[in-house]
C-alpha cells in the first residue's frame, strides 16, 4: 500500500484558517507582547537571548513575558 503523505485540502484549510486567526490576534496585541511571541515561536530564541531582545533582566523575566503574551494571544484567538 502506498500512503499519500501530502496535506489534504481539509487539513490545508484548517491550517490556513488557524494561521489567519493567529496573525489577526497577533496584530491586536501590544507591541511588546507581539515581540515576545514572535521571538519565541517564530524566531526560536532561547529565553536568555529573548531577555536581551526584550530588554528583560533575566531569562525568567523573559519566560514570564512570553507566558503572559501567550495567554493574551489565546484570549484574542478565542474571542475572550
């Protein structure tokens, strides 16, 4: 049996819809929240590196900033 590993049209539509929701919600965040999320999720910065980029005093502070920003992003994506 040969399996087709390509993304199905349904999977592509669901993925595209979620991406659109993510991008729209991201634009509604404060610039610092947006920067924290993009740095962590899209740029794959570690927390030490992110602390420098965000101007935070430590990796723990950067981690907390990302955690708070992700909470706001989830709220925006779910219309809370």
